């Protein structure tokens, strides 16, 4: 009887350790980038993209220039670039990835300033989008 109780206690303690380990691993998986994105209104959108609302002094053309420089600095090749007074769109991919992995940065004016959106296709990698967003905001002086 005492032997069975000892085995049950060991199994219970082992299960508790496994649950604690899984909890720690899940909690540490999505470490945020070092820049506080809440200060400039960065939010995750319903689609797999990241958006930021910027002040009215930041125009879509400036966002496009910063996005292009940021992407090129990270090794991306610019595949398409479209910039007007009303909007901007930059599409980039990694050297040999073709169209399988793309980064799409869009910017447009809003009533309160400009909105920049970063979408990583097809994965929707929010961490990578956040790192690119941080670099764009840094280049814009935000």
C-alpha cells in the first residue's frame, strides 16, 4: 500500500513539472521587440498584418522611402513600388524565395495622420512584421 502511494506521488509531481514546463515555454514564445509600439498606435489587424497609425506630419511617400530602405537593409529585394500622394505600396521578397514569401508594406492617409500596414505572406509572421515596423519607425524618427 505504501509503495503504491509513493508511485502515485512521483507520477503526480512529474505531471506537475511537465505542466509547469509547458506553461513557461508557451509564455516565452512570443517575446516582443524592444521598441514600445503602443506609443505610436501599433496594432495587430484581423488579417495577418500589423498596422500603425502615425502622426499627420508623416506622409505615405516618407513611409515608402523608410520601408524600402528598411527592407533592403534586411536583405529583401524590392519587387514592386508604387507611390502617389494618396498611397504607397512596397512589395519585397527575399533573394531566392520568389513569390512564396513576400512582405507588403502599404501606407495611406487617414483623418488623423497616416496608417502603415505590414503583411507577411503567406505565413503572417507578426514577429518579423514587428521587427520591420520597428525599423521603419526608427528611420522615420518615431
